[in-house]
């Protein structure tokens, strides 16, 4: 059974084709549910904004972790797993 799936649950499936140099990001809920010292969550809007603005500049995983650690601040205690996986389709040979 794939990680995180629960027996008996129904899951929506979608399919896409990545074009050359496009990137797909897979992440666990620990990223968007991480919160700062006053309880504000990192959240989906922040994640979408970061990916839209900086997704192609460098390693998306590194960027998101740097932004997360800056957001949560010193002394943050991680409460959930944070898993990031990026998949990029290379341009290939011409």
C-alpha cells in the first residue's frame, strides 16, 4: 500500500503530462501545517505563492525548506513529518 493511503478510503485520481523542464511537487501535510510561534500556519496560499514566484530559479525543495525554517523561527519544534519530492522532466536530446 502506498505511504499515507488508508484501506477502504476512496481517492481521486488525476493524470498529467509534464512538458520539458516542467516540475511537479509532492509534499506531506507537515509543510503546510507547520506554524510560527503565534500559531499562524505556513499554509497553502504561501506555498502556491512561493512555487509561482521562485519555482524555476533553483532547487524547489531547498527553497521551500529555507522559507519554512525562516517562517517558523528559532526553537521551532517539528510536530509532523515534512516530506518534499520534486519531479522534473528534462528537455531531452534533440
